[in-house]
C-alpha cells in the first residue's frame, strides 16, 4: 500500500536537524545583522514547529473509532498538515518578505559575513542529510513516478509537508548564501535584502502547493491512483468475480475505506455466494494491508 514509507522517522529526523540549524542561524543573524540569515532562522524554527504539529497529528490519527466517529480519526493528520502549510509556512514567508522589504528600504552593512557563510554551509549539509532521509522514504512508495507526479498523487500529507519543507529549506539556504556572497563581493547590502525577499516568495509558493494538496485530502480523496489501479486489477482477476462494476476508495489518514460492487460467479446457493464474498474480502485484506473498512455489494447490474 501507499504507506510503506516511515513518515515518523522522516519527521523526527527533520525535527532534530531543523532545531540545531535554527539555533545556529539565529546566532549568526544576531552577530552579522543579515536579513537573509534572520529569515532563514525563522524558517528553520517554523520547520521545527511544523514537525511538532505533524507528530501531534500522527498521534491523534491513531485514536480508535467511536460512536461519534465510526470511521476513526485518521483524517486528523490532514488537519494538522493543513495548519502547518497555511499558518507556519505562510507566517515564515510573510515575515521573510517583511524583513526583506525593511532591509531594502533601510540597507545595513553586514558584520562578520564569514560567520554567516560558515553557518549556511553547515545548514546546507544538515538539510541535505535530512532531505536524503526524506527521499529515501519517498522512494519506497514513489513506484517509478516522477517526484512531481508523486507529490500530486500521494495521500501521505505528513510526508508531503516534510518533503516540501526540506526542498524549500535547501533552496532557501542556497539563495541566502548567494545573497551574502554577492553582498560581500560588491559591498552592497541590497543583495542581502533581495535574497530575503526571494526566500519569502519561495516559502509562500511551497505553502500554496502543499496547502492545495492537503485541501483535497480534507475534502475526501480516493486512494493513490497507482494503488487503486492495483486493487482494480486484482479484483478483476479473481475467479469468484464475473464482472467488476464499481470500486470506490477513500483515504482516511493511514487507513483506507473500500467499497466494491461486482457480479459474482454463480455458486448455486446463498451460502456459496456468502463464502465466495468472504474469501475475496479475506484475500483482499491480505494483499492490501492498509484497508481497514471493506464493503462488498454483489449485484447483477451497475
């Protein structure tokens, strides 16, 4: 199923990396007075907050079903992922835009730029390791698809957020490094302000992309298209099924709800029909481990 990736491992890995990086960036920003560095420190603190909320979301999603919530709390992770994308990402982006505009209006010379460069190089290395860990989990479920297609089709919102964070972090660090180097070479601090503005735009863009994907999950999306096709092919090949009329799926966090409508092969008795359906359901659950709710409707027409 689509949840072969260990999302929690990626989140914890990113949390540790971002906390250390944020502290290093903040110290460098206070020493150097770099707006791009300050924007990057806020970005990293926001990332650490993001991961804390994602861990909370994963924990809430494991609450068992109740009378009021018969399908469980699996979608809780979508809510917290949406909060991460819209609020923290946007706040980080808006702060970066504000800081960049302020620095552009009131340019200030950099102090100790080599300190900022050293911290940025350390952060790029740490974020690179974090990105490598995230990509390792993504590749477990990507199934040969491009990263962009996986991003659009994945149903693991928490992995989407970590992927987006790491990608934005690496790109932002490179922009900040280039901005400081150009400002150092030219002696013009305006380039530092421009780098800060670019980081802000990048964060807002990532927020919009992730927010749009999580919005779809909150509304109610089917299973990952790749795995839905696998389910359909598996059902059509079952000897007990004469014709598959319809297959409905809905992703509920790490769980999946599936409804099947099919014409069964004649068994000659009601008991035989029941046993055939039970057999298909049992094998289906073995084949697709993420299925928690399975509803099977035998019929002679769609």
